[in-house]
C-alpha cells in the first residue's frame, strides 16, 4: 500500500470532502423550480424533522452555528459586564459571540485526554467569579463533554448552559442527544460537519420563551414569519418590527439539502467511526503517536492525532509538511484563542495561561475523516503518517 511521494501528488487525499449525492441535487432543483428560494416551507419542514429526530421541543433553523450561539446568548439576556465560561481550545465563534453582546469570555483550560473543557476548572471559575452568567461547553471533535458534572455545577449556581454542539451531531447519550442536555443547544451544518447545508445551523431548546425570542430575533425582529407576508390572504403586506433583530434565517435551498442529509446522518456517523477505529488500530503500535480515546459515544467530526515530540526529531509543523509532500491533507485543531491577537490585546493573555491547551495544540494533527473517504485512502493516510514518523523517530535514551 506504500506509495511514492510523486504518486501521491497525482491523487491527493483532501482534509475534508462533503458527502453530496443525487438526492441533494434533486432537492435543490425542486426548490429552484418552486419559485421560492428563501425561508419558507423547506426550512419549516427541516425544523420539524430535526426536532423529531433529536426529541427537542423546539428547533429553529439559522444560517450558521455562530448565529445560533449569538441568538442563544441574546435570549438569555447576556450583556455588558457579564462573563460567560468557555474553552480557549475551540474555533473563534464559541467566544466571539460573547463579545457581540459586550460580555467577556472566561476561559477554562481543557482536559488532556478528552480535549474538552475541564469541569473542575469550571467549578473553580464559578466559585471565584460572581459575574458568570452562562456556560458554553464545546464538544470538541464530536466527543461529548462531561455533561453530568457540568450540569450539576450549573444547576447549583443557577447558570444556564448553551451547548456548542457544532461537532457533535448526531451523538446520543442514554439521557438525550448531545445538544439537548443544556438549556440551549446549537448545531453546525457547515460543509465539513456530519451533515451539511453548505452553511447553516440549528438551535434547540425546551423553553418556549427562549424559542419565541430566537424566532423573532433571527429575522430582523419582525413579529411574523416573513414568508407568510406573501401568502396570507389578508393584510399580507402588514408587519411590525418589535425588536432590533438580525438577519440569521436559513434559506429553503440550504434547508432542502439539510432534509436529505438528516436521513443519512446515522450512516455518516457510523462511517466516521469506522475510519477512526482503522486509524487507531494502525497507530496503536507506535510510541510516537498519542491516540484519541475511541470508547464512548463520538461523532468523529475530527480525528486529532497527537505527536510525542520527545520521540521525534522534527516539530509538528514539519511533520505536517512531510504529510503534504505525500499528498495527505491535514489541519490543526485548535490554535488556542488566548494566543490570538484580539484576545491577547484585550485581556493580556500569555501562552502559558492555559498550559494544557498549548501542549495539545503544539502536538496536534487532524487527519482526514469523512464518509466518502475510501478504505484505500485511509490506508494511504496511515502509510504516510507512519512512514514520516519512522523517518524522524528519535529512540529514547537507554532504548535498545
């Protein structure tokens, strides 16, 4: 199965590739032929089907998970002077939405094994800071956070939970789907996620007042669904703006794709799990590789492999370069937010402030993992990773 670098360049394995088929194409064509392209029947049907799938009381489609997180915090009345706990080891959206409302993120470091926010750190942060008004646990890579512990902390301090479940659909625990455990859950349908609408997201909640607020605020603060203005028989032109809202609605073209993808979600997650097990089985024999835990429910949005840099003669960046030379696409998840210019400038963070996040970042390589990845391509990734590792392996002192 080994291939030369020149051969690999002819057929690279991309880091991500959406799984789109003829069913999605036909669904989009139906919307185009209908004459109605923006939010209407397809979006409403998607919401109902998603709620039924997850058991959520209310599901509200939006044009991104970022929009959903913003709407969630707005509905909880987060504002200036408030603090919201989240992790620095995440994409910027998880924290930037806090700043949209002139509140401040309160970062808590991650667990070394799970890469998720540390519940003990949350407990300490809540105990010392009385301005905490919400928690945003992020289910990194599709592995659920320790929601039992986090929920207990939140309940004891009467702090609402907004689950950033962008990576975690459709993971189900014995109690509920991830995203349906906290007060509000937010999913992403970005092109790389388990199911995609190109761009898009969904907000779920069991609270009817929160659902009503999000429904109004996602489309300009208008008091009625805009599409009804064009279909109602009486006073179709009439509406009122009751709040200064946003433009966060999901168009029907995207929703039509999402409805088809929803039917494939379980199969997509199953295939991702198969690939993760193939990787972990192959990599387990190499002491220069640290594997993500395979046990327990997991969406496997990401397969984050960590390098034992003490056993290698090159750093992570050069390791990635060598994989690229062999035609293997990779990424890095995540560059900790506290190292980004904005957060350093505003809050004075230093890299060592969140040491576990930094340790993981410096050694992490995310490998391709998506349903359309073939067994042959998985084999090529495995061959490339192990070949590079063997080339630069540095035998530990005292080793045979």
